[in-house]
């Protein structure tokens, strides 16, 4: 994805700032969770979503099991090395070794991430050092899917 397209993804993500947190939501200004934010950016950047995420429990991050978020990212996004991630790229987080990736964000400028903060809203926050070690993967939206 070109720099312009990554910045377009970042601009779309920023337009979601302030959207209230809502489990399984994906509607700008109404409510979304972290996956809903990525889905909303996809729709504005690439068009129709490639698949429905299906239902997931609020407590899915506390469990082991299939790595559905990582599997979907690997299928629909373009992997990049986490150290090479740039603003507009997607980051996935894994909270425990061997556990599935259960949180996602879009890398913002200045060492920040845009993500849906549970109990609050879509925010841009600093990417803490403790979270950097929990990055499970980094991805870009596919340029082959972009809508003009």
C-alpha cells in the first residue's frame, strides 16, 4: 500500500475518534469495538467486507482456542514486520503467550494507536512499552481492494 493509501486509512480511523465503545458494534459515531473499528475502516477504504466476523463473547480474550482474529488478518490483510509498521497499519495484540490475538488497533503517528477502548470510546493513546511486547502481528490494508 502506498504512503497515500496508508495515510488515507489513518484519516478514516481518525474520523472514528469519539465513537462510543459497543461490543460487536461497527458503526461510526454510534458504537464499535476494536474489530468494529477495523471493519469500518475496511468498508470506507476497500468496500464490502470480505466476511462477517460472527458472534464473539466479551470474555473471548480470556480464553485459549482458535486464533480467529489472526487467521482473518492473514487471509484479508497484507502482513508486514511489526518493526516496519507505519501509521495507517493494523496491529494485533496477544495478552498471554500462546493465547489468541484479541485486540487490534491502527498505528497512529507519534508512537500512538487508535483503538476502541472498552468502556469508553475510540481513542488515540500512546502505545505503551508493555503493549509493544504483546504485538502479535502487523498488517496493511490491501491496495488491490481499494475503492476510489
